[in-house]
């Protein structure tokens, strides 16, 4: 055990991990028992609880954070020739999602105190081709959304990259409900992990309807709706060019099983932040 672990004994998480592992094992067994691996009850429950957690009307599961962000951009009809503003300090996936649409990423400066997008730099980047802005919430800290709104015209859509912001709050509003739509990630580095997985949140029913189709090859209804309908043997209409961006029920159940412990996970991270503050003080 390291000196830091001796001084901060809560860093030993073996007991917590053991308890969570047992819960996850039992949760996944439920999926194996009912046998519905895609677009089933576990996904619906996870989506409902995530929307409730973010205080948004809709939550739509996806295969990962990058695909959920890309699907939002596709829903907004972002195409080649369009421009999307994003911070110069972010993970490559933010840029990648923009480039997958053919649009051009325009990089804004970041604020030296927060390392988040600087609203003052955004004002000078808005042009006729600007269709959206992606404020990235990093390290549990939300971008200054009020100042960003003031820096852009009304027609520019605001897409939150909330991959690292589960549980973050801005002026009393949870991350995920601060823009037109938001993208979350459940990568292993995140507070809640499904191994790989993502989520879109929005308050716009039209966005939600299209996102449901986009993630499922553009199908007009889900497999569950089709199987429970009067003609389960007939494939749905595909009137929209979509993607295979679905989250499986196995992944959804894995995420759902951790949600009741999210406050605990966030608290643990806050304790670790305090360690860094204490151990590194005086070095700046």
C-alpha cells in the first residue's frame, strides 16, 4: 500500500467493487432470462431513469458517446459546408463527430481558469455558415451556458458534450438539459460505465422521435414494438437513412444497476480531487 493510500484509506475500493460486481452479475442474469437483448425493457428503464436524473423529457440510449453526438448532428442536418464551433480543449471524439457529417469544426479558445470554452472567443467565430456550437463540460464542470447563449444568434443550436458531466449542475439545472440536446458517455473512465455506451437527452419530442429511428437503421418502430404488434413478421418501414447505434439491454442493465450509487461514485471522485488539491498545493 502506498503512502497516499495509508493517509487516505478510502482509496481502497475492493469491498465496493466486490459488492457492485455481485449486483451486476444478478442484473445481467435478468437479461439472459427474458432473452430480449436489443430495444427491450432494460433499455427503456435505463432511459427513463437517466432522463429523470437529468430532468429531461427524453433520453435515448446509444452504442457510445461518439455515436450519440454524431446522431444529434445528423438530426440537425449538419452537412458539408456547415460550421460547428467547439472548444480547442476536448477529446478527439468531439471533432470526429463533426467531421463525420462533413462539416467543419471551428475551434474556440478556452478560459484559463476553467479549461472550458471561453464565451468571449465564441462571438468572433459566428458566421453565416455556423449551424451549431458544442460546449464541452469537462471534469464535472459545466461550461458557462448562459454566456454562451448570449454569444450566439438564436438559430445556432446548442449541443452539450456531457461525456464527463454526469451529475454536474449549472445554475440548478443538471447537465443534459442545458442545450437543445446533449450527449453522454458510459466509457470505463466515466462515473457510470456500461463498458461502452452513450445517451442522448433532450426536451424536444421531435428530436427524440428522430433519434430513436437514427440509432436503429432508420426503422420507423423498434423491434419490441414490432414483435408485440399485430404483424410481428412484417419488417418496419425504413424512411430514414440511419445507423446501427443501438445500446443493448445488457449494457443498459449494467448502467441501470449503478445509477442508485451515482452519488456515491461522485463523492468518491470529489474526495480524490481533494487529495490532489492537498498533495499539489504550493506547486503552482
